[in-house]
């Protein structure tokens, strides 16, 4: 199967799953920003998603996207370390124009994944999971997302943790978005700098929307 | 203006492919800043021979930057700290008096060390043999102007064809990927009418061979382009991806 056996096939899967996850982040961040504008509107969205069949189907698809992206990342990184060989250079300098992010995507991915586990525990476990199983895992009603957001971000430590997490995600996306397009072959000499600018804009918009929420609570507006 | 400098050289010595190598330090005095790096290496070897020591084995041939033989990883950069040149075009004026210069062979699983600074770059030849050619059927030669080629395509093909197959891209890549080399070879042919016919087939064969030989997966860091002595653009990698993916989807 060329999607596993060939290097470009593997990169194709990495790109497609990455783009899928970026689209999800766009949706997620648009949804989140509502909590600032109108907490009751945000709860309406939480109720609309919840344990309805389409939300469960969407979540399953999303989980599959994450799993594929992570498994391929592990496989690609393992192969790349093997291709590098056992002997390392005694002196190795970085080149101008090579972004730090592009050389540390796996590390950034690990950071994002680590915080993701915390994030799932903070929200998903107390909301969709609670609705699915009928268990009371949190202190509020499962669809009362706004209360959960407010409770979590009333602690400045959580605000800072989320800001750090989102910064790592931003770095991951600034390389990931243009790299995905390059791996799909949707690039050329003229579009190379343009694609990078588009990637920076997309990732910055997504992260600013996400980050506005902990910052909003950190500054005391949501209290 | 000629000037001479004294340098300390830390050079990788390895007696054979299976032997464990190590760095040896040599002192070389009165090196002319007008001499090339390889001339400096010749002087050092002369000195070693006079001291009844084994000279350092290194690859070199044309010494004018077109054969792609000279392959040294100097002070953390393939082909040395200067940009867009090969090792043979590197001059000693790029180094300071008293500087310690570290010289290593290409290090990549697909380029095993043969001896000292020499590596086996046969892997690149095998990739070319897999599909980096145009099948020619003999017959009458058509007029060169019968098939118009746009200036843009001709320039792009020539830029790709400037690749000399030195191996700096795979040597510097943190993933040991040969994508820039393969992309240049696929592009130079795919952009022109003669090579276009077999383009899809060629991309599949060359990528399959590249993977088989143990080169890594490209993660678009761009280090290859930054170190390439011919400044081959990573936009060719996008073209290779495009060729390969569309060929696979057509199957």
C-alpha cells in the first residue's frame, strides 16, 4: 500500500490529517469565541453538540484524525532518525532561513498532545463524556459549558497553562499549514512565500481566537 | 592581497567502512588565504607524507564546482561556511588566523563512509538508474524549434538541472532525506517535452528507489535548499510530490 510504503504517500496522509485537524481547530475556535460574546449562546452550542448522534460521529472522526496524525508522526520520526545514521556530526550549524519550528515539529507535537490530555479531562470528560455515560463527572450540568469555562479560568494558573499550550500549537501550525500544502504538491516558486504568509495568517487567527478566552478571564472581564 | 594564516584542523580519520573512526588534530602553518580549501588539504597531505604518515583520503575531481565529487562537512556546513559553492570553490580567506576547522564526511545512513572523508554516494547513482533518464528511440532528428518551450519552463528546467548530485542535501537534512536531489532530477525532465512523456512513471520509480535505499522522509525544513551549492529550490519538491501523487491516483 503506497500510503504506508512510500515516503510521499506517508507525507500525504500526514498532510490530509493535518489539514483536517486545522479545519476542526477553525470550527472549535469560532465556537469558543461565543463564550465571550454571549455565555448563554455558548451553552446553546454546547447543547446542540453534546451527545447527539452527529456530534458523536464528528468526535469519532476527529479522534481517528488525531490517532492517524500521531501514529504517522511516530513512524516518520522513527524512520528519519534511522536514515540520519548512527554517527552524529560533531559540529552542526543551522542555516539562515530554516525555521526552528520546522526542525522541532515532533517536540511541539508532543507538547500539544500532552496538554491535549489535560484539556480533554478539563472539558470533554465533564461534558460530552458525562452526557454519553450519564455519569456526573463535573460540578455543573453537562451542557453548561460557560460555567465550566468560567470556573477553570478563574484560576490564573490554568489561564497561563492554556496560553503556553496555545503558543506551542501556534508554532506547530505556522510550519504545519504551509508544509501540508507543500507535501500535497500545491506549491511553486511564486506561491512558496505566499503559502507561508497564508499559513501564518490562518494559524494566527485560530490561535488568537482561542487565546482571547484565557486572556479575557485573566484580565478579569469574565468574573 | 595575499596573506597567510595558521590553522588547526580537526579531521575525521577512519581506516575503512567497518572500522571505528575518530578525530585527529593537525596544525598547518602559513596557509595562503588565496588557496582553495582542497589546495590546503593537498598541502596538509604533503606534510603528512613527509612525516611518513597516511595521507587523508577525500573525494575531488574537477575542482571547478561542476562534478559534485568534493564532499566535506566543514565547520557544521556541507561545503563549508560560504554559500552557493562546493568545497573546491571554498577559499581559505573564509577562515581566521588561529581558527580550528572541523572537517567531517557526509553522515547519513545511505552514504556509508569508505575511508576518512570519502563516502559511498552510489545511492544517488542507483536512483538515477531507476528512472532518471529519457528513453530514446533512434530516428530522424526533428528541428529544435518545432516544439516551442516557454521561457519560464526552460529556465525552471535549467535551474533544476544545475544539481550536481553532490549529496549535500541529504547530508545536511535532519531526516537524511534525498528529496531535493530526486525532485531536481524529476523536474529537469518533467518540464521539457521529451521527458514529459515518461514523467509519471519516472517519479514513481525514482521515489521507490529512494525509499528502498533508506533515505528519510522530507519534513520541509528547507535546510537542503539553504546548503545546496547550486541553490536548487524546494519548489521542485512540491513538483515531485505533485507528479508522484497524481501518478498514484491515476493507477
